[in-house]
C-alpha cells in the first residue's frame, strides 16, 4: 500500500519526483535512518503542494515503528506546522492530526508493555509525546472558538490562551519530573510555543497586573535561542526585533549584557529596524546622552511602534536608562571611590535634583545595588552592585580595575619591605 501510494505521488508531483523517488528507494531497502533524513528534507524544502497529512497516513505510518520515536514526533510536528501554514488544515484539524499520532504512539507503548517482561526493554515514548503536545498547545492557542464541556462552569476557563497555557504547564511539569534529561529539540520547541503564547497577549488586558507579557516573552525567546542553532531559526530579523523591543519595556529587566553578545542582534544591522539596535546599544552602554540622541532621532518610530506602545508605564524607557546609568556609574567606580554625591548622580543620570534620592531608592528596591544614603551630606555609599553579564567595554574596564589593584599591592609591598627586613634582622 505504501509503495503504491509513493509511486502515485511521484507521477502526480514531478517537481518533487527526485526526493520522492529517493524516499521510495530507501523504503524498499529498509534504510530507516536515511529515510528519516530524506523525509525531513522533503517536508521542509518541498515547493510542491503535496498533502503531507495524507502522506503521513498512507506512507509514513506504514513503517513508523521502525523509525526513531523522537524523530517521528519531529516529522509529525513539521507536517502539522507546514499543513497549517499552507491552509491545508485549520487549527482544529491540526489538533486532531496530532492527537491521532499520540494515540498511535501510546498504542505502541501499551503493546510493548504486554510483550516485554523486563522494564528496560519496554518502549518509553514520553519525550516524543511531549514534543507532539507542544504542537497541540500551539494549535490550541490559535483556536478561534473554544467549546467548553460545561458551558456554565468552564466558559471562563476555556479561552485559547488558558487552554494552551495549561497544556504547556503540564509539559513543563513532565519535563521536570522526567528521569531522563530531555533532548534540546523538546526544550527548543517548548520555549518556542511559550514565546508565541505570551506574544499573543501583547494587547490583552486580562493578564494580572504582576505579569508582563513582554517579560515572559523575553524569557522564553532567549531560552529558545539557547536551545536552537541560529541557522535553524526562521525570520531571525523578526525575532531580533521582538526580543530587543520586549527587553526594553519588560519591567524589572536591566541586564542587557546577554543581548549585546548574542549574534542574532547583528541581523538588525543594515535593516529597516536598525534604529532598534541603536536604542538597544544606548541601553547596553547605559549612556543617557546616547539615548536622548536616538530617542529624538527616532521619535516618530518609537511613538508608532506596536510593541513600545504597550509599555507600562509609558515612561519606562526614561526610567530604565537613568537606573542603568546609575548602576554603571557605581560599577565604574573603584572600591575606594564608592561614596557618590547626589550632584554627580544628577549629572550622570540627568534627572532633576529633587528626584535623585528617589532614583537611588528605586535602584535599591530593585536590588540593582546596595548602600547607605546620607541625606545630610547628600551622598550614597555603594557597597554592592548586582552582578550581570558584562559587555566587552565593561570587561575592559574590569581589566583596568584589576591592573590598578595589582599596582596598589605592588606599591604597598615596596613600602613595607624595609620594615619587614628590619623585623627579620
């Protein structure tokens, strides 16, 4: 049956005849690993209008038990995503397709339990099921209407966002409880779906006040980048743009060092969104003057940007750059220069004199720094600055501090050497 179907597809889609013919040849030779590679290339790169949902049902399913379980799950996800993108299926049909695949995987597990008496011989498809479930969660998020089982009691609980979030919470719990470490593919897919889930709440007014969609999107988007090769990410420019903008407006986020070092940010260079990189660089350098310059230059784009308009409060960019400049000021000071006057803070952060103390207290409340405020002398004795990922400029500054420290030790050694010599004599 599978052979007849693939031959029919070769004649029906001549533009993909070579790839389909290769799949047919590998199927006849029982080369399952190589066949999986060919199927992945066909699904990802084929320009033809092959119905891969039917392709999976009539071809892949015939030999599914011979394939690596996790890679089969990856094929299911790829087929579901491609078919949805091409409007071959809608989100409800996508959920049905994925659930059918899950049923087949679970049936194989049950059969294995009945046939095998030793635990280590039994098939465990937990990770494959988690992978497929991430795609179900993505489809749930995109559903237009969610029908409640009990319309009176559960209508409020069954919004697409809440249904998808519950499924993702279940996946996260299963990953944490898993005895075996999940492969990067599952973490990558999980964080991808989570980032899309929170991005869908960009204009939502139903989130609790203590939850920021931007902060949650940034968290999962950076994790997604951490588990995914840059070459495997589609539309890197859009990802870089979204990540940079959400980092700017995310409450309580002040560590821009990681962004400064991530190669995806370089995709903004030379693009229409390069202005985002210019603003981001001002925050990375914690330079109020640089921020004022780019804010004035791109005022119209900032005002019209869809993500920046969701910032709460609307003045968060000004507040952040002042807090960052205060922290940088304290970081750049040597240990014996950590008593900073209000006047110097006012000059560096460009905030009004009557708001300097509030700015320092805000930084302390956010645990960006610690210290003692002297209201009489109008100074701050900074005793600690929050550790963060350093950019190259900060690393160079730290190197200079270390060199200065070494020089002071050498000078002290020279000064006390004669006294030590006298004591020894």
